[in-house]
C-alpha cells in the first residue's frame, strides 16, 4: 500500500489525505460535501469507511462535510508499528483529524463498534462536538455478542450459551461458524443477501489492512460496558436503531441514558444506512437543523 511521503497536516474539501498522528501513524481521511464537518467512525472492529461512503454516506454530503476516516490499522490507514491500538489512542486520532480540518466543532457519526470510540471522544472532548450520532451502535460489545448468539440459536435451532463472561469470544466464534456452515451469515446484517454481497464486495478489497481487528481483543477496555456512562454525556445525541438489527441487539438502544437523546427507530437491519437510506439521511438532517 502506498502512502504519501510527507507529513500532511490538513484535509482539503473534496479530497483525500494522509494525516500523521503524534506517534507517527498516517491516517487516511477523505473529505466530501458541504456543511458542518461530520467525521464517520466506522465499526468492525477493524472495518473501514469505504463501504459506508459508497452505500450510505453520499446522501449526507448535501448538508454535511463528511470526513471518511479509516482508523489506524484499518482500511487505507497505516498500522501502528508500536502496536498501540488503545482506546485512548483511537480517541486522540479523531482529535488529530479535527485539528487537521481546522475546525473547532464537529459532528461524529458512529456505526456499530464505532459507538464505543465515539462515546469516549464525547466524554473527553464535549466542547468540540455539535452532536453525536450513533447509528446501529453498540456500547457493550459483550452484550451485543450475546444477542447475536441468541439470534443464531433462533435461526439454526442451536443451543449456544455463555457460561462465563470470559468465554464469550470462544462461544461466539463457534456460533458464527455454525451459522456460516448453513450459509446464513448474511442474516446477521440483513434479511437481503444481495445487500450483504454488495457490502462484502467492497470490503474484500486487497488494499484494505486489518491490523486493528487482529489486536483489538488484546485490550480488555473495548469489552467494557459503557452504557452507564451515557447519562454523563451532555451533548445532543441522535440514536438510530434498526428494528431488525440482530448484530447489535434489537433492544440495545433502549439501555442508553443520554440526557439529550433523540431516538429514531427504522425498519431495517445493521446496514439500514443502505437499506433505508432516505429514512437514515432524513433522520440525520432533522437532527442537525
């Protein structure tokens, strides 16, 4: 993968750039659109921003300056040679992008696991946020994995159970393997296999790195339950949830306690930004008015 040879300190409108962080990692960021800056915080863990940009983000560019960021060790960004994928470092990477953009305040739009990173940014830098948008986001990874296993049991009439919190990943891996053997893995994201095929086609790019996804489980903090902390976050929050989002848990959003929260429930699964793009975009535009 080729990277710019010089340190870039700015992201121009309608362009892409590599922003070098304080610890020397070059982060890929693409800017497009007009309006207040909105940085997209992808999930995974270890995914990238390209699939969201192509399948859901472009409609937002009419009223927002979207910034599609690939987190360190993800997509088109560099890996951390020091192996630093801590949550604090991920938060500081977003702050580095904000500095490079030269703006005082931003929106964050997080999807899936990205909610964990975005909420922790909101805790540390509330004065730099217009608002926080959580789309199909988890704030307790273990809870969402347990919900996924329950859905697997429904789909294939299995009986996967978690006997201890530290065994979740092992049991989850077995459950997903069993689902894949039935050719039903797509069901975790959408009822429509074509939607997931389109997503997979983008995500299977050879230009994508996945180093963060390999190391995320080395950090126990990512598996903490951040929902109790939501009541301390005072910025405006839009929660977008899917009625059939079995990847996160259909009732997960009900456990959030943001003081200034607006919730929009949309008919769709984990990729409703594509399946129900108009409703998704309308919800966000209504929030940023």
